[in-house]
C-alpha cells in the first residue's frame, strides 16, 4: 500500500507533468511566452503556512516561470563589465544565486502585482530573433503602467532577457545595484549579500 506521503508526491509529480507538458510539446510565440511567465507567477501561493502540496506546486510553477527567462543572459548583462572577470564556475554560481532570488523574491512579489491588475497586451514587435511584447497594466485608482518584455529566441524557444517598467530597465537597475556594491566593496561581498538575503528569505 502506498503511504500518504508517497501518494502526495505521486499526485504532485503527475500534476507537474501536465503543467509542464505545453513547454515541451509546442513552440510558443513571444506573447505566449510572456503569458506563461505571468500566469505561472500569478498562481504562486504566498499565504503562510503552506501545505506540502502547495510548496510542491509552487516549485513547479517557479520552474515553469524560470524556464521562460534567459538567466545566463540576464546575469551577464546585470553583472556587466564584471562578468568577464569571473571564472566559469563563478559565473554559474552567480547565475544560480540570481535565479534563486527571482524564485524567492521576484516571482512571489510580481505575482501579487500582476494578479491584482487588468492586463492588456499590445502588438508584439518582432525582428528576426528579437521581440518586444508591450503590456498595459490598469489599476482603477493608480492609473496605467506600461511594461515592455524584451525577448530573444535561441535554438529552442523564446525567452525574456529584460523587462522595462515605465521605460526603466530591470536589468539596468540590477546592474546599478551590483556595481555599487562591487565598486565600494568587492565581488565577494556582493555574493555574500545575495546569499545572506536568500538565507533570510528561507528563514
């Protein structure tokens, strides 16, 4: 007989197969990619305490969302001139840390934001392997917010490489914060702060 714990894992595993199957089965358009990203993070549950099933579902949704981002390119651009100064191993560690910060911080906070507003997609602009998906976010009291998702198509799929919020680049904003720490301290201090932030989030 299957124990209750193993039954839960089996249910979550089957759920994840159905949830992830569209990513594997079909090629998505730039807008489709953004829709999958936003739908995934908007479904992430943030109310605590979370059940085991909810934690597992959040993990699946986070993995699904992260697959829509080119985290290596985002990390490379965010670290800017300091990227090439790092070894391959250091670049991987940095990319992994930034990916975890997206999962632990950016996705839950962004999910709350997008689930509370009306979303209106504009006309996608495509130029060979690059695309921009414009989005207008409408709030009854706060008015309109304009967001541009910038994507690049690799050999497999479209992925988001930057997001402009009212013309302010997410990637450039990250770079500004990272440069400030590295220039006043050093790269090791930046990594230490990222690890500390993740530790406090996990706690």
